[in-house]
C-alpha cells in the first residue's frame, strides 16, 4: 500500500520547501490535519491538541521551515574541522610571530649591550629591571585601552610605536657608533611601556578574529606560535649579535616591529571600530570583581600563578645552578634550554588535537603530575642526556597545561572584557615569575641545586591533586 505521505507537499515536495518563506503558514497545519483525519480516524479527540501545538510553534518561530534530511547531512559534513586555520587567523598569528621574534631579539640584545658597556652586574640588572617595570605596571591600563578602543587598533598602534622607538635608537647608534647606558635605559622604558599596552590587546584578539565557538582553539594555536617564538627568537638574536653592528641589529628589530604592525592592520575583525561602545556599561573595577567571582576563572588564575612560581625559576635559574654545580658546561646548559623549548612547543601542539572529552582539571592534573615526576628525574639524573630527556618531558607537559588553561580562561570571559581579563592573567604570570628566581636561589643555598627540582617536583604533584579534585575545573577541553 502506498504511503499517504508520499505525495504530501508539506514534507517531500522541493517546491514547497523552496517557497516556504512566502507560503501561508496555515497551509502546513491544515494539510497535516487532513492527513491525520484520513489515517487515524479513531484518534480524532487528539487531533485538536496536536494542531494547537503545531500552530503555537509557528507563532513563536515565524521563520521556521522544514529542513530536508539531506540539508542537515550536508551541513554536518561541511562543518569546520578543529584543526583548520582560516586565512584571517593565519595573518593574525603571522603578525604576532614576527613581533614576538623582534621582542625576543630586543630583550636579548638589551642584556648583551648592557653587559658589554659595564662590568658591574648591578647596572645590567638595573637596565633590565627598568625595562620590565613599566610592563608590569601598565598591563591593566593596557587591557582597559584594548577593551575601550578595540584590540586591533591598540595592538597595531603600540607595535608601530615600538618600531618608532627602535628606529630612533638605530639612528642614534649609527650616528655615535655605539650605545650608551642612558640610551639603553631610555629605550628599555619606552619599549616596556608600549609592550604592556600591546600584550593584552594581542592576547585578547581571538575574540575579534574568530567565532565564539572557535576562540579556545584559536587560543591554542596562539600558544603554539608563542612557544615557537620563544625558542627561535633568542637563537636568531644570537646570530645577529655575533655578526652585525648595533645599528644594523636595531634596524632589523625595528623592521620586524613595523612589519608586525602592517600585518595586524590587514587583519579583518568581527567587530568593526564603529561597533565599539564609546561608553562601556561596566567599569574596570566591576569587571575585575565579577571576574574574581567566577569560580572557574579564579581557579585557573590560581593554577597559572602557582605554576609560574614553581616552573619559571626551575627552568631558568635552576638549570643554570644545576649545570654549574655538576660542571656540565655552557653547551649543556644550551642543550637543556633547547630541550625545554622543543618540549613546550610539542606539548602546545598536542593540545590542538583535543576533542573536548575530558575535564580541564583532570587534564591539567595529569600534565602537572608528569611535569613533577620529570623534575624529580632531572634532580636525580647522573648524566646530561638523561637530564635533557627529563627537561624535554617537563616542557611538553608544561606547554600542554598552559595551552589548555589559557584557552579555557579566555573562553570563560566575555568578549568585551578580553583585554582586562588577559591583563590580569599576565599579571598573575609575570608577578609570580619574578619571585620564582629568589625562591629558587634560597632553596639552592639551603639544600643544593638538585633540591630545587625535587622540591618543585613534589609541589607540582600536590597542585595536581588539588586540580583533579577542584569542582570549578570540570570544564570539557
């Protein structure tokens, strides 16, 4: 027997589906009513209830139409895959990569030229500290500017201003033939100030270049680029410092900053400059209070702060002290630093394959447990090769945990508050990282260089236990 619905224009006819927006909405309920009566005469009392429900659906959703199963299947097949990289996002990541290489090269050249000008390590430390001080003080105002005027505009202007400062230093070095301590300090202050404005803007740009559902994935891609820049930047800077004069080094760094600004200006944002609210409804203090009231954000900030306190000193000052204590030489120190950088890149890249099946707390806890065990392995390793393997493993775990934490944090805040929220995250990271070196030195002085990695390893395992039990971190990643 042929089905009564085989010729129904409300279900199978392409012409009906094509003209559904212009057809009278009462046609569908009437047609269904006639079919119902012919097929199910014994269920006549339920017909009126059913038809009232259908009519109420069309009243609440006037644009609703029947979608053929083939349309739904085609939409599912063409859905964007997690690993895709749109051209606009690629331009943004490329502009950040160029600027990051310039940033790493500048700070390495700053310490190199300061050490060449004076044998006093106190003066070198003062020059470096002067450069980092405005970056720490102006991060929150930089986030306010990014939320107020737009992330793309603030990032582009601040990158261009850094290029201008470096070009002025280049001209000064070319005219005098060498740098001075005063010139280095003035340049460091200006670059640090503009960098503090640049960082929150560029870090919160995933909201501007990607759909809200894609923000965590784009942030993970950002973390991969960031890790690569941190590894490659010092290596390229070392080659330039060994071969080129001061003016040429500054010229190359300034050109990279300028290229980054031009590339940023070509990025298309989802929200144009005209759509930026000139009078934000919420002030900065209220935004920060609401951010701290969110349990997931508060837990993620605590994890980032404690992790930086533990890891930053171990993989900078701790490695230096361990290599010096065991007499492995400068080449081994370079090997360990490279192993950590390569591991962190691999860990951040591994986070891109996530499918959102596991809670954030469990993933971070597993990574921190691996990192803690690897640090204990470094402390007990009798050879440099085994220590390099432990450092690489801990770097991979650190890169993965950092990528997941940053992506989940950015996905938990509102789009109009990204600049200030990322400024708070940067403050939590930079503030504790500066204390980590002092803590590392105190532990090494009391119990030896190897004890630094043992103490920090057990601390990471303890943090991992808390992260696994934290209810606020049960976010799928």
